[in-house]
C-alpha cells in the first residue's frame, strides 16, 4: 500500500494525515505493508515533504511579509536545496503577526524574506534550489526578494523604495547590476500549481489579491504598478515572462524567479519526484491519496490528481480520502473510491477537530468492508 495524502487544512498536516491513514490500514490488517509519502504542491508542507524524503533542515533568519524577523528552516540534500516561501514570508505567518489580511497590509507585504533565505542557500554553496511559492502574503512582483538578492529600486529622490507594492508605486530607477553573481551558477526551479499570468483579469492581483486583503482599488493599483515594474525589469534582463503560465504565482514572485532563469514545474510533480513515488506506486496493490477538500480544482493538477495519474499509469487502483467531497459524476469516478469524513461526521467543526481519529476509523472500516 502507498499512502500519499495531502494536508487537511486547519486540522492535519500531510504527515499527520498519512499517519492516520496508515493506522487505519494497520487496524484492519496488522500485517499490512504501508509506504507513507507526505506530499505537497509547492505551498505549506513542501519543506516537511522534502525532509521526509531525506533532506535535512537548515536554519536561518529572515523577515516575514510584515517585517517581523524570525528563525526559519530550509532543506538541503547534498548540493540541492528546497525553500518554502510560506515558511519564510507566507500568509499564515503574516496573520499570526498582524491579524487577518487588510487592504493596507496587502499593499505593504513584502517577499523580502524569501530572497534572504535564497541568499543564505547561495552562501552555503548549493548547486540547485527548488522554491515552493504557494501560500504567499505579498503582491510585490517579487521586488522584495530581488532586493534581498542585490537589486536596487530607487524613488525619484534616489532613496530605496518602501516595502511592498506601495513602494513600487514610487519606483523611478531599477538597477539590477548588483544581483548576486551566484544566481547565474545555480539551477532554479519554481514548484507551484498556479498557472496565472502576471497581469490582467486572470493575473495575480485580480485572482489572488482579494484573499490577501486587497479591495477593488488595490487590485487596480496592483495591476497597473506591476505592469510598470515588469516593463522596467524585463528589458534590463533581456527577457519577457509576464505572460508565461505561473508568472502570476505568489504575487508575481513566479515571474521574478523566471526572470532570473528559473524553470517552472508543477509543485506536486516536483515533490513526488523527491520520494521516487512513481516507482513505489508501481509496486503497490492500492494507492490512497487525497486532501481536506476534493472539488473542481482537484483534477487540475493538484496533488491528489498527480498521484491518481501515476497510479493509473501503473495500473494500480487509487482511492481518495477527504474531509468533504464536492466531486460528482465522472470527476468522482476518476478515483476507484472516495471516502469523506463528512460521511461519518456531518458536523464540520467536529470533523475538523477530530480529523485524525475519524480518518483512521474511516479507513479501517472501509478496508474491513472490502
């Protein structure tokens, strides 16, 4: 059996969900062999998945999206590094520091912390860096990250611009000649499941700005400002990436990393590769995947879909577990079985608080019935 279940947001990490499923399997059959693979899609949990796959954690200090300073971890295995933006300067960290998102915070939130951790990895001499950029709090086009890597952004008075999108409104001069020279020596990979472009109605501000606190005026300002910003940065580097899929990920950090030469890859694909999941799935009799909610986005390349496709290619049956399933018809039939906590506990609050126990019970009962 292979268990590769994503997180149940608000209740279980991927590792905890995998453990609960594994306990359910062993409750039904104490002798069963279970391979557990914690997974993520480039957002929260990416670092945990890397460590579960054999990376070790390295600690450094960096600024959060709101300017707080704290110790964070990144991961290393040989010459390869993994950095999780959510841990550096993500939305949950910002919420812990300053409370729920507001229009004001949305305009000042910075990606600087991510650049600081990238710089730390470069100092350690790594040859490749994979950056999971889900769960971001900022919409600064990656300006903060670029500054931490040596870029200079000045206003008309030749002062450094303020952090965040609000600072870019006053941008007058872009100097990229001092970017960390080691950036040209490492292989950069962006791991993310977002395919939005940088600008426009399907761009980063319009699609993701509201969840970071932006109001309608903020979205309009962000789109206009990022158009100006990208129009200054791209010619300086001799590239054009604003329309590329994924450029709008993480408030434009996806675009900024592409401008630095990073390759974009689906996050779930990258994370599953660390654990040699395809081989392990080929050797399994059943695969169990899933996440907190299965909905119309699940089959658009999210982690359960990536696992499902691997299982289908190997000819191995695949079940999905979740807290709540909104899949219907052919979408639901994409899995050989769907098990939802809501089937045994309809109260959402109880389902969230008791997710681990309920998940173990759900699996044990399903295996016993089968």
